[in-house]
C-alpha cells in the first residue's frame, strides 16, 4: 500500500486577500467569456479562438480557492 502524505494546507492569507483573489478569478472568467462572445459576433472561427479551457480554468481556480479557504473568508 502507498504511504500517503497528509494533504497540503493552503498558505495563511488574510481573509481580505483571499476574497480579492477569488474575485479576480471570477472577473477573469467573466471577461474571457465576454471576449468569446465578441469573437463570435465578429464571425471569427470558434475552433481557432476557443477560449473555453481558459474560462473553465479561471472558474476552477475560483472554486478551488473557495474550497481551500472555506470558512476563512
């Protein structure tokens, strides 16, 4: 059986900084979503300008921060 180390703890950050980072990640996802919509309106090829992985990445970061700092914000 594999000997698992304990899970890492998130770095200690002031609650305000955690909220700011979560907000930043949420706003980046919203901004890139708006860019994707604009690309579509301009008729650019979606396959060449697919920003969905970036949007999902920013949403994942925001949720991971919420989960990691649950109760601390």
